[in-house]
C-alpha cells in the first residue's frame, strides 16, 4: 500500500508520527507520506518536526516515510509563496487541500495549487476539465480519496482525469487509526470510483510508483 496523504497530531490527526508509522507498517504499507495541515501560522513549526521524525526512523522500519505538508485553506494567491517555502525547507511532498464538495474551500484553489506545482491536489471534487488538463500538463496528480465525505467526488475526479490525461493517486487522508486501509480496500475504492479492475495497473499503480520514485529523489537530499 502506498499512501501519500496522512495526518498526525502535529495538525488534526490523533496519533504521534511514530505511532502513525508503526500502524501503517503493521498493516503492510510500503510507503507513507506524512502531510500535516499547514498555512502561514504553523508551517515553520510543523514541517521541521515531520522531517526530524522521518530522518530518525529511516532504515529502522519496513516502510518508506516521506515528509510533506498539506497546504490547507490558504488563499489562492499565497500558493506559490508557500510551495516555494516548503520546498526550500525540506518538504519532499506537497499536497494541496483541493476544492472539495464538503468544505468551503476558496474558489480558484485548484487552479492556483496546480499552477504553483504541488505534487498532489487532494480530493478535488469540484474539478473542472480545464484545470484537469493543466494538472496533466504540469504533472500534478489528482487524488481519489478514501475519506468519508471527500470520497463523494471520486467518480467526477476520475472522469475529469481520464478526459484530460491527468495522473491519479489514491490516498486515505488518514486522521485516525481506522482510516488506514489495506491494498485490497484501496482497489475496491478505485473500482467504485470508476477504474476498471483490468485497467488498475495502467491507470493508477504505475503512475503512483512513478510519483514515489520522483519523491524518493528529493528524499535522498533531505
């Protein structure tokens, strides 16, 4: 299981990063991204602590842990600045909290996040085709979400991605232990979102591995 969108108690999750990592390892995760919610108020506090945990645990567990952040409910005009700050300060993975159908995210967030070059646009249930095409052009992945509420937009996200040729990734948006899932459960969610089982490798798995490889190159420099 590869999961590039999870939260610890450094933002609104309930687990210490170390317990989050252990629980993911226990159910067979190969790759875990820790991407706590940040904005201008806390990015300077949260990001170095996630990086510290990832450095300390590297090579000691059977899961590859990638330090990142999720830029959440920030103004569209602030994305470029905060993406640059996160990259300059060691974030290997940048997720943007997309325009979801269950939260009042500022209109224009999807476009601004894509233009700023985030890695993943999380649960973008209000995605339009023009933005999906821009995501394809810039190599920004669109997220299929396992999280309650956000998952209601999965079918639309897959449809937009398929039409635009954008890459897809499936994440849990974990906040509590029960949010972590097995690979089998991930496959069920992907099928429910409209990805045929015999197309899973081509439409989801290969692309996700390519993203992990890209992030791994950054991780080696942290």
